[in-house]
């Protein structure tokens, strides 16, 4: 396996637990919230909200310990957490595998407005033609709207993603992107977590399942109507 000892294994382990939250874990609370199980139109969104909210709760407790910056990315009709490791410049993004593949395909076809492309601004170079100065400046301006001046600290972008087959998480992966938004390196999360690694951070005292159970559902932006909410994966 390629040398990735700069990653903090305990951080990956805990975040991975939350990305494995399924609809089955959420549907009880969701049913109570909406008053029954006859309609499930918002269950997919509620599941992603629970994953993201659980990650947020974990970060609020452990940012200082692991020297992390927790960024609540607001893209208008939805929100998502970002994690910046200040020690090594790794920015963590969370997605479904299907959505990541769709986004990278669009980027290859010239659609350069997605936040994943914007946030890879300072990553390792990809094999593409040099962009015009004006386009680079526009990209930086848009990236700063998401992360402010912290975008200059990002040296690597790691997307933690799963396929969700019938709601069950499979094939968890960490994909590292270059500055074109394309995958440069991919490792299976189970392989990474099972590999012996030195200099690991101290283990956390709080079991993951306790935080998952205590995580309330995150609400959508109140200024946006339900009709504008995007269904499906992030």
C-alpha cells in the first residue's frame, strides 16, 4: 500500500462508522418525526443528514485534540461537513460512490462549477492543459466562498465514499484527487484500517454507537422549500 502514514487512523475509523449508518438505523426516528411510515419521500435525505450530523458531533468534541478544522459547507439547498487536518493539509469530503463518479465525469466533460473541483485547487497537478489566469482566479474566488482563506491550507483532498446497495454500505473507499478533480489514488477503507500503522493518535474514549444514537436529524435550510430539495446521494 502506498505510504499514507500522514493520515490519522483513528479519525478515519470514527468517520467511517458514521458513513456506514443506514436507512434502517434512521427510519424509526424518521417515522416518529413525520407521523408514520406510509410515505418515505425524505428518508434518503434524513439518512444523509444523520451521517453528517453524527460526523459534526464527533468533530465538535475532537477538533482540538486532533488539530482539525470543522467547516460546515452550505451550498444553498443542502449542507455537508468538511474536515481540514491542519497538520498535513488533508481536506476530507464525504459522498456516495455513485455521486462521486457522476461528478468526476462531469468535470472531465468541462463542468467546473462543482465544489469538489473548486476545493482541489491546490492539490497535486493533474494531466490537463494550463487554465487561463481569469479562470484560475474565478475558481479561487468560488473556493473561498466555501472555505475562506483556509483554502490555501489544502494540499490534498480525500473523498470518503461508499456505494449503498439497497441502503447497505459496501466497498468503502478513500479517493485522493488531483487539482483537476480526478482520482489520483484510491484505497479501500477496510484495507487501510486493518493495516498496522505506527504513530497512531490516542484512541477515543467515547464509543461510536453512543454518538450515533444521540444524533438528532439535521433540518434543511428553512428558507428553501421542500420542492427544491434534491433527492438522492450527496
